[in-house]
C-alpha cells in the first residue's frame, strides 16, 4: 500500500470507530493537502481499491472500515432505526412522570443512550426526589407504569 492508501484507510477507520460513515468529499476535505492524492479521481480510485481488497465498504456514497465480513453500515442504519423507534416510544409515553408526587427529575441512561442498542435494550431511568421520599416515588412510578402497561417496555428505575 502506498502512503496515500494508508492515510485514506486510517481516516475511514477513525470515522468507523466513532460510528460515523464518511463520504468521499468529506475524506478529501479532511485530509491535509500534503496527505491528499493528486486529484479527487485518484481518491476515488484508492477507495475503489480498498473496497476491492475488502478493507472498507461503500453504501449510499458513504464509506466505513470493514471488520470481519459483515456490512457495518447496514448494521449502523438498523441500530439507528431501532434506537429512534425505542426513544420515540419513551418520549411519547412520558405522562406518568408528570403526575408522580415529590419527583424532581428523571434522567435516562444505559445502553440505549450510549447508542449500543439491540432488540432487547432497555432504558435505565434514574429519578431524583425530595429527601426521605424515595420509596414513595418508587411506589408511585411502579403503580403508574404498571397501570399504563410500561412494564413490558423495559424501563427500570434506579
């Protein structure tokens, strides 16, 4: 591999690690002028060569580095869709939090917030309440969420 190929692959791998597919135009803009290939067409040839060697994948004009044999961009889109649908359910059904006495705040955490979502992912909800009222708040939350059938939704209170 040439130095230009190494720089392009290194950049695509970096963006893959942070779960951000990158376009050829963005690769061109991100590389410093001394690291860039001679032309944009040369960059496209390098990307095509890396894709042929199965080091990167190309989908809808975006590139990601390939781990062992699957399509990370497709997995990325599936995870994003799953995350959005589950997050939308939580936001849409936040009414019980408005009616719980002594509840000061509720914070969502866990694997879904960290974007490490899968089919059985849940939300971890940490609640803050006034002093000496934690059991009252937990009881009301449990009752309200049981009434509103949130128990099957996978919400756990800390």
